[in-house]
C-alpha cells in the first residue's frame, strides 16, 4: 500500500514548484524581494488586501456602518420557505471558515512573524470584511432556484459578470470542485491527529497509526460523512447549526479560562502585539515587514474573504434584500479572525516560548505548529490533571473544526456542481467522490503513516487560481455591489427588484 501511495505522491511532484511560484510571485525574484516592506508581499496578498481597501472606501466603510445590522439579521427568527435562513447560512459559512487554520495558521504566523503578526491579521480582517460583503452580495444577486433550495456562488455570478459566457462558469465550477475535494484528505488528516492526540492524552498511552483506535476513528468518520452529505443541504446545515456554536463556545470558554488564570500576562500580550507590529526582532527574522506579511496572509487565508470559497453559503440563504447576506458575511469574518484566531493568539503570545522562560528549546519546536500550540497550553495551565483535561478538550475542538470544514467542502463542491448541471445523478456523483473516495483516501494515508505533501499542493494550486479569478470579477462588478448597498440604504431594506440597479436576475424579479 505504501508503494502505491508513494507513487501517487511522486506523480504530483510537478505541481509543487508551480504552486510555490504562483503563491510567492513576485517575491521569488530578487529585485522585488529586496524592496523594503513591499518585497515581503506576494501578488495574491496585495490583490486581496488592495481590493479590501478599495471596497472599504467604495462602500463607505460598510463593515462599520452595517455591523449592527448584520447582528440584527442573525438574531431574527426567520423561517425560510426556499433555501435556508440567514443564520443557517452564517453557521454553514462559519463551518468552513473556522477550521484547523484558526489554530495552526495563527500559531505559524506568530512563530514566524512574532506577536506583531496578530495586529496585521486584525488589519487585514478589517478590510477583508468589505470583500466578504461584496462577494456575498453578488452571490445573492445571481443565485438560482432549484426545487425548494437556492444554488449559486462564484461560478454563477462569474458567468453573469462576464457577459453570460457559460464556459466561464463551467471553468470556475470545475476549479472549485477540484479545490474542495482535494482539500478533503487534508482535513481528514487534521481530524485524525486531533482525535488521536485527545485519546493519547486521556489514556496516557501513545497509539500507533495501525492501532484499533485509529481504525475505529476511520470507520466512524467515513460512515458519518456518507450519512450527512447524502442528506443534502438541509442535513448538512442541521449538523453545522448544532456543531458550530458548540465548538466555538467551548473553545472560547476554555481559552478565556486560561487567560483569566494568567490575567497578569494580559498587559504583556497587548504590549508585544502592538510593539511587535513595527519592531524588528532577530528571533523572528530580524527584517521589518515579516510580522506584517505573516499577519496579512494569515488573516486573509483564514477568513477566506475575497477568495470566493464562501460564496456558495451566501447564495443558499433566503433574504429580503441581497445586501442582507453581505452584512451577515461581515460578521462571519469578524468571528473567524477577530474572535477565534485572536483567542489562539492569546495562548501563543502569552506563553512566549521563544524567550526560553518556559524551559523549552524554541529552535527545536518552532517549525512544528501543533507542538508550539500544545506547549503553550502546557505552560499556561498549572497542574498535570488540569493540563491533560484542557489539552483533550482543545484537541476535540480542533477535530470539530476539521470535521465541519470537511463536510462543508463536499457540500460546496455539490452547490458549485449545480452550475454544470442540476441533474441528481451528477450531484450524487460529486457527493460519492467526496464521501466514498476522498475521505477514505485520507483515512488510508493516515493509517499508512503518510502525509503525501505533494498531493495537498493541488488544493493550494487551485486555491490561488480561484483567488486570481474571483477578485477581478469583484472589481469589475463593484458598481453592482455599491448600487445594491445604496438601494438598501435608500429604501431602508425594502422590496428589491434587480432592474432597479440595471440588471436582470433569475430570482430578484
């Protein structure tokens, strides 16, 4: 079996340099990388953050003006006749946003860029909120009705914006389906490592990949995914409606308890974050701009604002006005970055393992994100019994993050596939690919003790393709976004007809 997996991994070796080049461009050229500060930013990051600033200005800082409106929409008890409620769509998008990256990504950003990376993460999230608003509005404007559900997202509005060219939508749909499905094995790996860590901590015994525990996790996971994803949108949202609040509240509560236990370190946290945002520290690279670039990248990659990957969730909601789901998506970015990512940052910065005070050799662990995170927790929690309990709970939260992301990926691939054809056979084919092939594939690689780094590069490659495709579409359609917002403000959220802003849509007639 190992030989088979190794051959697959080697087959995809060609994708690694391509992916690295696209994500690093143009920092991989010396003339550019030597430019102070700017030389630390890739074209993808500049495109995302620049577009965020642009939409923030064009919308009159909608993320501030309409933040309360978004909260109000979420707290209203709305029953959806078609599709799902705005709250259910919010929880569905949060299931995708709040993933392992909220722990590993933030830990990595601080490990490489220092505490100051958190400050720039907040800045990027602030501007990212306007991008999330823009893509959610377009997803709502150009959504389509399918039986008692809505479908839509990047492929649907991409086609409309580029002159109803169907090939544009098909291309975007295929790209997203590939991205979503190839991310599934990676989430399976995160889920396994988290649950395995929890079991090891609780039992005091280290279980190998070939143990009964790992086989049981693999079987239960595969069966659970099959049952959930073949239930369609409504069954998936029932799961995310239940799991997302639970995992977010538990994680929030545990971290807050840890912070309160170490309350004397709170001033240290804020000092390190704000000073570190502009201060050059040798231990983190010693070059001004490291914290900035790491924070911006982590903020944008975590909340996925502007990447088009959350637009499927925005489209399936039933709203009174297309701008409403945009307001809701603003809250989604806030929850992901300003709350969940910040909580992780609290633990890592307050433990400050890089100073050596915790008795941990920093250089030996800094490249392992999970080790840095868990060692930070150990340092901040006194007492071995409490330490074990907290680590187990946090590992379970990490597993839930991965599980909700996993089922969300398969569902979003399904929604995207509806652009190609709404045939039930085709939709079931996509579900089967995710549940019967990609999840078991991820399970088998874990049991075989492999990670297949080259294979995971495919999702990174397709992700950057989606970014390069989605952001230009948002910029071209910026007038529609702004006009939709103006219509909402002028009519106080009253009846919306797409012709009022000069466009013909299928739903908003």
